[in-house]
């Protein structure tokens, strides 16, 4: 792989945000910059962790609208796609329509 060519990093496994790739100290500065600042990698920011998603899903599925106020801070971490997925999972579980309507309103 050519470390001097940022396009060489088109489909890597991105390092987690806040971490460096294992070979960072041998990489060319330009390649390291391109890797760490790639928009595809950074687009994952603003997405809640899977455990957070599952916790919110569990709370809303079991407690319905009553749990919504408790989950507001966590829901702010969700991407639009995660809100859509949450609504889809809750529909399958047969939760209250008011709760689904409220969640859909969170989408832009």
C-alpha cells in the first residue's frame, strides 16, 4: 500500500475515533492526516453506540411513553438512521402509536 497516496485508504478498517492506527509512527504525515480526517470515518461521529441503542430500545419497548423523558439525553446521540431503525423495531414490537409519532418528530 502506498502510504503517500491518500486514495490508498479508500476502504480500510478505520481506527476508532480518538485512537491512532497501529502503524501511525511509520506513516507519512499526509497519509496519516488523510486517514484521520477522512469524511467517511468522521461521519460515524454523532452515532450512538450499539449498547446505547439497545438500552433505549429496551426501555421504550417495555415502558413506552413513560420512558421517553428518561431517554431524551441518549436519543440526542442517535443519528437519523438510528432513529429510523428504532421506530422500525418499535413498530414490530407493537408499541403505542403516540410514542412512534414522537420519535418520528425527532427526524429533520
